[in-house]
C-alpha cells in the first residue's frame, strides 16, 4: 500500500494520482514503426527516446486540484502540516482554506529553512 500524501495547495490527504506526459498511442505507434522497419537505427532511437522521455516525466498529482505539490505524510514538513490541519479541520469558505493552507506551508517551510540561532 502506498503512503498517504498531503497537497500543499488544497489540503487534500490521500493517495496522489500518477500522470505521464505524452501519448501511449504515439509510443505504441513508434514501437510498431520500429518493428515494421526491421529495427532500423533511426526509428528504434526515436522509439527509445520517446519511451524514456515518457517514463521520466511521470508526476504524482493531487486528485482534487491537479497540482503536483504533494508531499509525503511521513516527512517533517508533512507531519507538521498534518498536526496543524487536524486542529483546524473545519473551514467554511474554500478560498479562505486555500489561503490558510498556503500561509501555513510558508510558515512551516520557514521553520525548516531558517538556521537556529543560539
């Protein structure tokens, strides 16, 4: 089972969706072309390049808002965000909630990025 993630934009908690750029149809077509051309160098290189590009551009996105700003729940920032979200789970206005999440994330990031003064 995959770990839960938190969207830093809308506050969604759950499994992210995986999206791959490009077209599966085009990838299959290119490999078919490479096979039909008896594995000539150029069609094979194009098919390999396109397949590699598709596999490296996979993203995990929020199923609610579509943003790729999802962080795992078990990271320091994720745990801090979960604590604060659980205490303020009831929000009436969605726009206020988005602004609240954005400001909360900025505060949490500042805590982890500013050096401790002694």
